[in-house]
C-alpha cells in the first residue's frame, strides 16, 4: 500500500479537498477508471483524468460495494465519522 500526493481537487459529493490517494495495488499513479473513496463522506469516486473525479454511477456503486477492500474502507471512513 502506498500513499501518493496528487494535485488538490474537491469531492463532487461533499466538497472535501482531496490531495492524496492511497493505492492498494502499488501502481505509480491513478489512472482513468480507478476507484477512490472520499475520506469526508465515503462516496465512491471514479478517476476521470487524475486528479479529477466523478461520482460512481448507481450500477458501479452496487458492484463496488461487494468488493471486500472497498467495503472495508467505507466501513472505516463511516466508523471514524461516527466517533467524531
């Protein structure tokens, strides 16, 4: 797992500034189509032209929700929000 600095952009769902990403597969940089999860609201985001995102479509979100790593990160983000 590796955290990379990225040019700042905002989550299209909550507006949180996002300026880094953690790659679970050790790739150099995110590529169009890669998935991200907002640490502000746990929205599923899809890289378009990094560092730009779009919200995942309902179909993409449904498919991604079944991915164990995605579900684990969403649970951690939402759990952290509950403690604040």
